[in-house]
C-alpha cells in the first residue's frame, strides 16, 4: 500500500490514506505514527483489504516518506 495523503498530525500521531499498487483500492487508516520504523517496516506490510497483497508481497520498493520531526527530537 502506498501512502497518498497524510493529515491531522498532532506531534507524531496522524492519519493516512493509502492506495494499493496492485488493484488500486483506496484505504484510510487512523492512528498512524510518524517515525522511521513505521514508514520503513510497518507500512510496506499493510495488506490490501480487497486483494490481500502488500508492497512487500509485490516486491515494490516503498518511496521514502519524510518524518516531520527528527528521530532524536522529543515532541
């Protein structure tokens, strides 16, 4: 699933919209977390609710998502 929109960010908590690279299904997720682990490890493993495939299943390399705050920053 590819991140198409980030919104409602409060500190590191936010909401995201996703789109499946395989079938094009759109999905909204609440309670996302803005850190490197979430963008690099969690999002690529999200399964599409329609076709059941993730970015890792498809072998799609995730594009880099910038965090709002650095890893060393306490917010």
